[in-house]
């Protein structure tokens, strides 16, 4: 969180985290496409021709005032591929909350698990208290075949009962804004608590 008192801005950072190809970029693309231009900045994607995501995607959103401060949400995605661990950690730095985008396909469960534990490890190393850190979970790709039941995914990832979870189909836009709103609410609530 960063408050610019001069401009009356509250800067909040939400990171979309998850394994490669789970649909993190698709979430930001849908949010970008469905947000009025005066409330959003450009969708910046840093990638090469070969790589799916080299570094990150970035999108800034403005919201109505909270306590006379104008909140600006900075949304980032992390690259999911194993060799980008250092980038993921860097992007998580200063995060006020995370949306964990899990791939619902049965064949991806080991990737979800690995990504979840890597996320927890990074958060601990960065000094966060995981139990109070806002993490919203999205079970994406619900439109596909051979998907796992969400309660099984919850159990496998050992997701605490108090964590908000949403089913989604990011390419169709299903569940994308529900997930985002829950993340924004959780982040603002946490900032209020610590203020
Ligand atoms: N069927 C389906 N495909 C999806 C969904 N979300 C993402 N994809 C596809 O999965 C691939 C990876 O998505 P992307 O957003 O780039 O994943 P990222 O690596 O997590 O950023 C792309 O081909 C997307 O079109 C979804 O909900 N359903
Ligand atoms: Mg991506």
C-alpha cells in the first residue's frame, strides 16, 4: 500500500498468481475490455514472440473514494513457468493481496499445488503473515472437459475455509469480476484494519 497524500491517492497492489497457462492474463484482458476507459490505464504486457509471458501484465484501475482517498488498484500477473521464480518473487513484493488462479483441468493439479506452495514460500520470505494476507482463489477453466470438482481442489490445495473461492471461465468472462471484487474488498478491509 502506498498513500500519496498530495494527490489523495491510495495505491493498492493485487497480484494474479498461479501456474503457467491457468488464465491470469485472460482475467486482466477481460477486466480491461469491460472497464470504462476513464477508469483504467493501458493493459501493458511484456512478452516476447516465443514466450507466453516473459515478465508480467499490468493494469491500473480507479475506484470510487474511500475515506476521501481515491483508490488505485494496480493489477499484475506473474509468469507461471518454473524458471521465472525470481520474477514472481519480485512481483509479489509490496502486494496487498493475491488472486490465485488455479487451472481446473485434472491434469494440472500438480502444477496448481506446486504454484500454491511456491507462492506461500515467497510470501513468508517477504515477511507476510499468510493467515491474515488476502488471498482470493479462482478455479478457472470451468468450461473445459475433465475438470476436478472444486471441493476436491480446495482440499488438495489445503485452502482455509475463510478464503473466498470462485469458479470462473476467464475467456468467457464468467466469474472474473466476482473474483476481482472479492480481492478488492479483502484488500481494502485489510488496509483499514492495519490503518
Ligand atoms: N477454455 C478455456 N480456456 C482458457 C480459459 N482461461 C484461459 N484460457 C486459455 O488458456 C490459455 C492460457 O491463458 P493465459 O491467460 O495466457 O494464461 P496465463 O499463462 O495464466 O496468463 C490461453 O489459450 C487462453 O485462451 C478458460 O476459462 N477456459
Ligand atoms: Mg500470462
